[in-house]
């Protein structure tokens, strides 16, 4: 009996152990299930994070694609170098504030921020690009020039310059050969301008018996070729942008804030020296201020550009002494915005008209557009001048480059 009871006890204990074991195993299986849920949740978070990152990457790629497409569209515009009228560009060596060609066409001169006037030998500029153009620097006395102009004292070419800080008008003989000091120039004279406002223009020519300086305050001063002040004229037009003189020096005019263009005539003494200048005509018909004026080769026609986007050609060949007004030959509206600068070619065939975005060439006879160039990549044009033979228009500005453009009527 005792043995049987021992077996029953053994069996009971075995059953108890088995049940406990099952419970433990059950618990062990439940723990992995919780871990799996956590792992699943983590996996979902990772997936969501990946999806989020994928969206961000996709958006970034789309932005880059849009930028690339924008750049491609901008780059698809032809540069000036690709235009048929572009001839060449050269380093100016300085910012170009004023650009002038000597009367004989030998020198292309420019002034900017340096204390000198850069003098290029023009014929060496239009040759091969492999050979740098010949030039020399006309040194200024401890100052830079804001504007320059060419004239003559009869036997030699003379360069006039307005000095920036010292406020002086200075003249140099430009020599055919170097002097004993090895220089190609020599100073003639220097006089104080005695004008507080900025000088916007200096005008002279090899046929003119006087020099003209024009201040931003519209005060014009007339100087003899020896630097003597002859006359001061206050045109009372609020603000001047520039002045222009006819090639023979007979007439001059100002582009001002006023909507009226005043034309002055220079009167000479019996010996040919300057006597005085007086207002003889006015150009009207403008709605806004005048930005630029330019005379043709004989000085009997004048082109104007206005803030109202009009470009007008007038004939001055009238009996103004009998109060006959200048004759308006035509008026056209610019399709390129307000024109800042205009210049008539020496052969009276073409008008060059420019602002900071476009350069266009127009028929002098009727004002129709011949061709135009969008000035992509050029940083502000400050000055432009025609070659003596009207073959090229040369322009320069803040980017220290000189740009040569073909005359469309001479392009073969």
C-alpha cells in the first residue's frame, strides 16, 4: 500500500511539474510576440521615415531640375559674341567712363578710375587677336579724369580732360614723336573749373575755336583754346545729363531734365577766335526729359532721345534769325525702352542707340531699325564712339572691356 501511495505521489508531482512547465513555456512564447510587435512598430517607423526621406529627395530633385531648366533657358539666349554684328572685344585696362577717338582716327582714348588716360593706337586694335594692341598711358597729375575730348591747336592734336577731385580742366599736346623725356605727350595748361557740380561733358573739335564744359547743374562754361574762361551760361534746366557739339563747333546743345532742347550758336571774332555763344533755337514736342543729343557730320541736323521713348530728327537748316523753328523730320518710338545714348555715324547713314539692355542700329534717314543686339553679359555701357570710317561702333563701361560692333550697313 505504501508503494502504491508512493507511485501516486510521484505521478501527482510529475503532473504538477508538467503544468508549471507548460505555463512557463506559454509565457516564454508571449514575450517574443511582444517583441515582434515592437519590431513591427519599429519597422513601420523606419518605413515611414524612408518614405518621408524619399519624398524630400524627390522634392529636392524636382527643385534642382527646375533650376537646371531655368539656367538652360537663360543660357539658351545667344550671347553678344554669337551675334553677326559683334566683331571683337578687348581689355580696356580700366573702367570706361569716357571714350573718344582723335580727329585723325589714330588714337582711341579712354578714362576711368586710374590716374591716367589710356591711349590705344586704333589701327592695332582691329587687327589680329593674337597680337595685343599698342598703347601708352598719358599720366594725369595725381587725379583721375571723369571725361575727355579731342581738339587741335592748329599744328598738333590736343587732348582735354576734366580732373575729378582737383576740379580742373587740363590740356595736353599729343606728339607725333616722343620728346627728349621719352613721352608722347606734354602738358599745355591746367585751369580750375570753379564749378561745384559734377562735370557731365566736355566738348571740343579740331575745327572749334573753343572748349565747352557742362555741369550737372546745367551751367555751361566756354573756354578759349588757351584755357581762358570766355563765358558762363546758366541754361536753368534743373539737371544736365550730357552735352554735344557739332563737328565744326558752330552749334552745341544739352540733354537735360527739361522737356525742351536748347540749341546755342558760337559766334567768332574776325580773327577766328571765340567771341560769345547765344541761344538761337529750341526743339520742342517732348513729353519728358531728354537723355541724349547728337549732331550729324555737317552740324545741320540733330538727333534726340527722350524719357518718353521718342527718338526725333530735326533740321537746323532754317532761318532761325527770323524766328523760324527747327523742322521735325521724323519722330519714332523706341521698341527697346528709354534710350540713354545716341550717336550718328560719321557718314550720316546710321544712328546707334543704346541703353543698359539693348544696342540698336537705325536708319538715319527715317529712323527704322536695321538690327539690334541684346547686351547679355555686359555690365553697364557708359560711353560709345564710331570709328572714323563708320565701319565700327566701339562701346565700353564698368566691366573694363571694349566691344567692337560692325556697322550693319557695311557688313559684307
